[in-house]
């Protein structure tokens, strides 16, 4: 009897084991599909946003170079750029609902690559032949490195997926790793803000670290809001939960203060430095926040984590090369140096620069208003005297300096 029952028991257990084995490949395939959708949405969004910004820049350049009295917001080109900008930002926002946070954030390198290529082709930035290797060849190398890094990020990115329900987000929000991370981030943010505001430490690293810390909280809340909207569209309503509106308010607040610090940084430093340093710091902070809050790298093997880190480093190097070779604006110098004029003799023995004098009358350096000058400084008159043909051998000078008084 026992020998007869054993085959029946084996036949009953066989379908269960087969079903258990077939679930895992289906889950991996579905996760990879979601990763691919999120990565493509992020790449599309950053690419369209770069086209939009360069289109608006082209609108400003065209108005500045013409006699068109219209303002920039009255042109079709600027409004087309604004429409594409909104479309690109919606694409980036939607990408957070499909792929892990640590995969989406580094893909912002696509916007730097696209801006570099569009700036050369579309805006037609001028360059000199001797500057070609120093600027554009290294920029093309940076674009290639950024593309290779992006490929590694998409291929070896984290594969953790869970539904962004109110229950899951609340559980992550009160977890002790994230609470410890938030505590450390608040302490560092307060110290940086103290040195920036009270000690006037206007270093670019300090300002962009403030931006990066705020940006890490922004992307965490963006993924939560986008994920809860996607789950609500799929049929499970999440918009009636208080955690959705808490995340929405935090997203708006952190994004606003982040934009404020970026504006202050752009007033003090070059945009190329802000792009490269800001990308590196913001990406590092966002990946750390994603790994702590959403546990993006849980269950990943060492090879995938190392290849993902290598992709980040290659993308960082590519962005650095692209932004390093941008043409920097020449600052205005409010003085005239006689040494800087070729073929011009110095007015002073040691070549001292002529500085502008702050007076009420119109004057610039040694160019004084001579209305109240003494008579001795009145310039001499050089009347032309006609040549007299008295003798063939002797010739008179073409002109003669005469002294005149004011009465004459």
C-alpha cells in the first residue's frame, strides 16, 4: 500500500514544484521590462528637455541679433521650447514610477550629452581651429564615455521592484536605516547652511552640497508620488491616503529650495562647473537615498553592484570632460591698460594703467573735460600753408606751426 501511494503523491507534488520554478523567471522578465520602460522614459525626457532649453536659447539669440521689438515670450520658438520642456519633465517624472531610483537618477547625463551636441550643431557655437582639439575633441570623448556609462547603468542597474502603495511607503518612512540617514543629512545640512549664511563660505562645493541634499529628498518623494499615481491608475486608489499629500508637499518644498540655491550658485560661478560638480554630488546623494529608503540594492550580487558603480564613474568622467571644455565667458575689465594695445606707446614710464576717475563731470582716465582748463593747455592750431614756388631749388615746408591767442 505504501509503495502504491508513493507514485500518486509524487504526481500530486510535481505540478506544484513546476509552478514554483516558473514564477521566478516570469518575475525577472517583468522586472527587466519595467526597468527598460523607466530607462527609456528617462532618456526621452532628458533628451526632449535639452532640445527645449536650446530652442529657447536660440529664440533669445535670434531676438538679440535682430531689430525685432517683440519680447521672447511672444515668439512661437520660445513657446515651442516651453511645451517640449513640460513634455520632457513629464517623461522624467513618469520614469520614477517604473524603474528604481538609483537607476533613473544617473541617466540625467543624457541631458548634458545632448546639450553639448546641440550647442555645436544647432546653436552653431563658433570655434577656432587651434581650439578644436582642446575643446571639441575632448568633448566628443566625454560624450562617448557618458554613453558607455549610461549603457552600463541600464544593463547592471538595480532590479528591486515593489508597488508604491501607501502601506509600503509608510513602512519605508519609519524604518530605522532611513531615519538614521535623515538624521545625518539634517545635521550635515544645518552645518553647511551655517557656514554658508553666517560665515559667508560661498564655495561652490558647499552650495552644491546643499542642493544635493535637498535633491536626494526630492527624488525620494517624486518616486513615491509617481508610483502612487501609477498604482491608482491601475485600479488600487492611493490618492486618498495622507502619506500621498505629505510626500507631495515635501516634493514641492524641497524642489523650490533646491532651485533657490541653484540660482545663487549660478550668480557666483560658471554654469559648466555647476553642471559637472552638481551632477556628481546630486547623483551620489540620490543613489544613497534610494539605497536607504527603497532598498534598491537588496538581493543584488557583488558583480552587478561593481559594474553599476563603474558605470557611474565613467558617466561622471564623461560629464566632467564635456563641461570642462565649454567656452567660459570673458569678464568685463573696467579699465584700459596701455600695455594691452599693440603699437601704442605708454603714457607713463612704467606703463601704469589708466584708471577711470569717479567724478561728476564726464572724464575717463587722462581724458579730462577741458572747458575749465587754463589757457596754456589750449591745443595749438596747425593751419596749412600753401607751398610757394619762388625758386626751383628751395622748397617751403608744407605747414608751419603758428602761435595764436584766444582773440584770434
